[in-house]
């Protein structure tokens, strides 16, 4: 099975999101784990069908937001109380209610950066080269075609058997993905 | 049960959010061909030339301002906040509709937003860019604008954290940054589509780099949707906070006509009102020129009309409350300010704003008016003018006659004020014209999702439709 090392995987093309979803579920039932599906728009349940359980992204955004809140409070508290205290009619130096608007703004700012950079980072982007782009028809994945790729690093992967499995899902076409 | 059926029937009678002939593939083609075509429409060049000339007028006005100082503007004591602040509030308000459409309507699952959100977000960015110019130029010495930010400077000074003007620096810069992030995240999958469809080698490389190598993986989409939804959730309170803080810039001062607790909510409503008017002003001609009537449908115009009507009524309530509080407060200065607005030297501005913002939007109660593009277009322009007049009235009439008659004065914008204001309109239009040529003005991936849902709902399987083309 030396050939299996020379390919990234096998890719099946479907013309409908529901067919892809059904095929992905059957592939998971058949025991395939190292696979990915590619679609022109988000399809609900597809990530779960591949075996993806939950994302750490919301936690990253929460931590980003809290960092923003703390940064903004310290940014205002330090000058107002320690570095440049101004006595205005005996009012408290640590006038925290007046610090709330900027604390809110920086919470949103930091959380937004956490959401965007977190999403890009967890997704492993930017990634200028990826083997799936070697498939001629894959450019339609950003238009109106749906793809399922079973990767050769899956322990169950076998060039002939996996191809047979994919053919059974009645795809439009099955292609080998050059690494 | 019967009520539910009735609602369903009314919903069926509404014009569709997207014309039924579109498929997942053809909707992408339709939107991307505007960008990827080799033949740039001739009127586009004309538009660029015209707005470029107007932008040059803006740069000229700014150049002369840097040379001479703010004395070339009409601002003086007692009216030290003239056109610059009027324009700042007007532009930032226009920007707010973009965030409202992209964030609040996303959270409320209003699918009709899909056709207009990208464009409205771009409008937000360019409007905020125009807005940001004014307070900076108004500083007098714009080259030391960085004094606004907290940093350990050699003067040993810090910003005044208890001032709404400092909050505003943070609010507007956060708003600009988050709007840009939101817009870019929305663009990533569409940039990948352009990368895959582009024939031109340079375009392919540029779109490829900008799309970060997006390949539409299911796991990526999963995280993407989480990030997009969270950004929507963050941008929603942000947009409210930004214009509330702009309202507090005024409410924090003790000038009659400014010192009012109604300002933050009334400013937010006014911002959405003027922003939707601007979205209507821009999309009505665009959908016509680019043949997008099947994507930006009559349903969108109808909905925008309804939002203008609702926010217009909130604004009208704000005006009524200002008059009522002026009377009910039993405060000499408040009541004088109120009557001076209505019958003083700037009465023309006040009645013009009442006409533009209260009388004109009454016509929006009629469905016929909301669904006739040309009429809605004219109304939207009147509202844009009205909202500019509103800020003019708030800034100028409040300042020109305050407590002491000895310090009263009159104000009028000079030619440099007008050149700067009209110049930003040209600059805004130039940015939009360049944007629609190089980036998809409608979110393609969201349209694909919408079309696929519609096809399933309609009982025609997407498969049949896809095999047709």
C-alpha cells in the first residue's frame, strides 16, 4: 500500500448539501475519523458529523473581554489614584463609575480581536497552500459544490476500499488529492 | 391557531427577500461578475472623476486649514462648536445603520439583512472615516492628536478620565476598529470565491492573500459562525454606547439645550434614523444601475421604510420632550432656549428640521410610498438633510444665546466650512465607488445560504436547480 502515502486523501464531490451531510455521517459510522468536508456556505450539523465536538473559541473571547475590562480599569485607576491624583472638592480619587464607559469600550475591543484572531488562529489560517486545492474542480467549493475528503492519515484509509466506499455514496465524482 | 394562519398568509403576500429565479450558483455569479468583469461601466469612470474632484476640494480645504488654523472656519465665541461637530455627529450617526443591519438584525435572525449588510458595513467604515476627520481638524493643532491617547508623556499629563470627550476618543476608535474587523471577517469567504473565479493573475494572487487561504472546511465554518455571532453580539451594545457617549458630549455641558438626560437614547434613535435614510439613498440607485432588483427587493425597501418610520417617531418624541421639559422645568434659561429655537434668528433651521424629520416621514405610513423606490429615495434625502439640520440646531442655537445677553452672537459657516463638509460627501462617495468595483457589495456566501434555504422551503430541492446550470 505504498500508493496511500503519496496522496493527501480521496475527495468526493456532491451537488447538494444534504447529500454531503448524509455521506459524511455514513463515513463517520464506517469508522473514518481523519476527514473534512468543504462547502460554499455553512451547513448546520456538518462539523458535528465529522466528529468535531466543541470549540474553545467562546472561552478565548471571554478571556479577551475580561482582559480588556481589567486593562481599562488599571489604565484609568493608576493615573487617577497613584500617578496624578487631583482633589476635586474632596471627591473620591477612585471614581470607578466614571471609568465604566472606557472599561466597556475596551472590553468590546479586546473581545472582538480575540474572536477574530482566535477564529483565524484555531482554523490554522492563513494557509496559502493546502493539498485540497490540487483538485481541479475544488474551486467550485466556493461557489455551489460540496466536497468530502477522507485523508490518507486515517488508520482505516485504503486507496481502493475508501474509493469504493465513496463511490457508494453516489457522488458526482471521486478524485485523488495530490499531497 | 387561526391567528397564526393569518400571520402566515400575510407573510406569504410579502414580496420575497430574493427573487425565485436565483440558484446557489447564479447568485454568486451575479454578484461576483460586477467585480470580476473586464468591462468597467463607463459611468463608473465618470463617478470616480467627479468624486475625485470633490475630494480634492476637501484636501485643499484641509491643507489651507493646516496652514492658517481654525480661524478660517466660522467658529468663534460664543459658537465654538460649529460645522465640525455638526458634521461629526451627522457622519457617525450615518455609520450606525451599517452596524445595526449587520449586528442587531443578525442577532434577531432577520434574513432580509443579507442583501444589504456588506454594503451597509462598508458605508459605516467610510462614514466613520469622514466623521473622524472633523474632531481632529477641530483640535486646532491636529498634528498633536495623539495627546488624546493615554501614554506616559514628557509633560507628565494624562487624559481627564471623567470627561465624556475622552470616552468619545475610546468609543469612536473602538467602533472604527470593530467595524473594520466585522467587515473583514464577513469578506473572507467571499474573497475566496473571488480568488477561485478570477481569471486575471494579479487579481487571483491579491484575493488569494486577502482570503487567507480560506477553503470552506466544515470545522472552519463552525468556528467562523461562532466568531461572527459573537462579533454581532459585541457590536450591538457597542453601537448603542457610541452614540450615547456622543450624546453625553453635549449632555455633560451645562448649556441649556444640551444639559438633558434624554440625549443619549434620542441620539441613538436619530443615528439609526439617518443611517437607514443613507442606506436607502445609496441602495436605491445602485440596485437599479447594477440590475440587482432581484437581490435587493421591494421587501428591503419596505422594511427600511418601516425602520425609518419607527425611529423617526422616536426622534419626534425626543423633540416633543425637549419642548415639554423646557416648559415644565420652569427654568428661565431652558424656556428661553426653547422659544429662541422656535422663533429666534435660527427658527428657519428648527422648522426645516420639523418638516424634514417629522412631517415628511408621516408619508411612510403608506405601503405605497414605502414600495415606490423613487418616492422612498426622495424621502430618504429629505431625512438626511433633516438630520443634519437637527445637529445644526442643537449645536448652534444652544450656544449662540446662553445665559448672558452680553455674550450672545451669531454664527454662519464660511466657504471653508462648506468646502470641508461637501468635500467629505465626495470622499465618502469616492470610497464607496471604489469599493463596489473591487469587492463584492453583497455577501455571496450568506446569499447562497439564503437561496438554498428558500429552495428547500419552496419544495424544490436544491439539487434539481443546481443540475440545471
